[in-house]
C-alpha cells in the first residue's frame, strides 16, 4: 500500500494552543476567510496570531474578531488594518447551526487553527466550545500528566 505524501501546499499559519485547555470543544468546522492581498502575503511569512480572537454570528454573517495579521512591509499603498473584523465563509446550513449553538448557555465559537490547505487557500478551523471551569482544567492536566508518566513506564519496562 502506497503511503500518502505530505502535501507541500499544506502549512499551519497560526494555532490557538490555549483553546483546548480553556474550552471543551464539542465539534469543529472548517471555513474560508475573506482576506486582502497584503494579508495573504503576510500570512505566507507566518505573521498571524489567533490566540485572543473569537468568531461571532452577526446579522446573518460569520465574522472572525480580534485576530492579528502582521502588516506586509512591501505593501505601501494598500495596507491592511491589523485587527480588523474578517468575514468567514460557511454554508447557510452551517451558519444556522452555529447561530443555534451560540444561543445555548455558555457556548462560543473559538478559532483553533489557521492554515493553507492543499490548494493553497487560507482556511480556519473553528470549534463550537463550552468554557471549562478551573476544576475541569486541573482534571485535564492530571490526565495528561498520568498519560505521560504511563508512557514513560511502558517505555522503560
């Protein structure tokens, strides 16, 4: 059986590593994002941060709010705003499902990872998540530590 080759176009741009620690993610959805040319060029140079950002359904549209894309140095005339609201592209059916999920108590839309897909397009994976309490975070950390310790013991003996 032939192994699948790693796609040269697939590349992770930014990852929200705190998302899985701070939130219990129930499901995730891949969506497109509307960007300016200078933003795409800046992303190719790894100039993005989605750690403090979130997604929101407003007026029947989905937006990524408070994400940072570094300014592109060579763009002099058509520079982009670094922390502007960026429209996300999902189907109407998914948009309705996201809106219903956020209306439930404690649910939010959290960006998990931004990446270039196999066709070279920028995609964003957002998760429908519920915030964790402090005791849930401690429990998750204890499980992770135990799994690490268990792997060490199995490796030694």
